[in-house]
């Protein structure tokens, strides 16, 4: 099962913000570490793969927001992709 933060990040794809745009880019990036075990894995991926400083700041802000939440419902990535596709192309 993916790290719950990754699922939460993907759920943010509908937000009209830097976070929403970043979530979309990550969701549709086949190399994104969806099986990351901890936040550090995601951060290291960003640093090693040419994400901008703004992207990294957005990620850190998202992590802080995520940490303030209680429980996060885990939604399979395929469902997240199809939800976005269905809502975007209808």
C-alpha cells in the first residue's frame, strides 16, 4: 500500500492552486514513487528529478498541511486517475 501522504497528494489534483497542479503532474508521472514508505522518499525524488524550488516548497507546505489532518482515506491510484479523467474530459 502506498504511503498515505502520496494518496492524499493525488487527491489534491482538483484544487486550483500550485498544489493541485503539482498533484496532477505527480499523478500522471509514471516514475513518481507511489510506493514511497516515508516523506523523505518523496522529497528525495523531487530533488533528484529536476523539480523546481517552488515545487519543493509546495511539497513541503502540503506535507505540513497533511500532518495537521487526522485520518486520510486511502483511495487506489487507478480510481484517482479515472476520477480526474472523468471530471476533466466530460
